[in-house]
C-alpha cells in the first residue's frame, strides 16, 4: 500500500477527546465527576461505554436499567453511526473535549435503536461491509472470504488493531484495471435530515475518473450555484477534502471501516 498505507493509518488513528457526564435527571444526589476518554473516530460508542456504564451506574437513580443512551446538546446520538461521523455532524473542533450526556432512563424509542450488547454492533458492522461490497464488487469479495476473515475484520476494529484489520480489508479495497469498483459506497449527511445516497460510478463510460465534485453534483445539485461552485462545506474524518479529489481514491483511503464514505454537509 506504500504511501496510501500512511494515509489509511492516519485515518485509523484519529481520536476525539470526549467528556461523558451523567444526566441531572438520572441521579437523586450529587452528580459524579465526568469520565474522560480519547475515542477513536472510526469506532462506535457502544464499544467504549463499558467503563462509563460502570462508573455512573452506582449514581443512577434507576439501577434496574443498565442500557445507557447518549446525547449531545439535546440531540440523541445514534450508536450505529461511527463516532467521527457523529462528531462531524454535531461537534465542533473549537469546543473540546466534546461533552456528551449519559442517560439510563427515558430511552427515546422513536429516535434510537436499542443496543443491548456488542453483538448488535458486530451485526450492524458486518451488514454494512457486505452492503458496501455488493456495491463495489457485486458481493463477490466478501462472499469468497472465510468466516475467520469476517471475524478478523470485526476483532481488528474492536481491539483497535490496524494491521489485523487491513490485512483483510485490503482485499475489499482492491481496484485495478477491469476490477475497479462498480459503484462507490457512500452516504451524505446533514443535521435534521435522513442521509442521502445514490448509485455513483467512480469512472465515466469513457474511463475518466470522477471526482468528489461530480458525486456532489449528482446527489445534491441544489447546493451549487450557476458557476458550479459548491455553496456548502463537506467533511469526513474532520477534514475538508478538495472537491477535485478522485472519488475512487477517496473511497480506497478515507472510507470508514464499514467501507462507506460517510460525508457530512454543513453551512460552516
């Protein structure tokens, strides 16, 4: 992978400082001190909340409920979204650590899915990888892998092992000659809207590379002016990639471990 490996490793090692605070409604007495963690951008909150659960449970007024849920600034946080995606949607680099409120009661049934164990995260994660490979390789790569390869992808993410994960994931990212990705697995997010996606090919019929700008023109043409200048900001992993970046390169190097590009569109 050479140079690309350093980029992929840099993406993998991204961290967000988070201050977890127990909700005032969840304690009858004095609120405990926050828990501070450096959480990987590419991971999921339920893989890092065991310590938080144990710390706050003894202070919680409703001890019969051990399933916690998280919110920031009155916005419940979807556990099946990667941490970095949630931060790019709702957090700010100018306000760190990111303050997240921990709840044990009043679960927002209409806004969040329940996550009773890490098995739920694994199931969602593997389902996303399979969906991504169906777009890229018609599912041929993931279906040709053995069960231990699937497990290695999961345990690599779970235990934050870059080499372990990428020794398998590189097969899912292979794209050369006639074997280039059929479609780019991606999703576009904006606050207070459902994510958007469509079928987008990385190459034109003439074999020319399409860019991030081409993808955005295809998906959200309303955000361009008459001179085809993008009127918003687009972020992934806390960065704003250049709009002329080839979308295939971006997919190979900036995808989250679930093999999707999770791109956030914002005004600022």
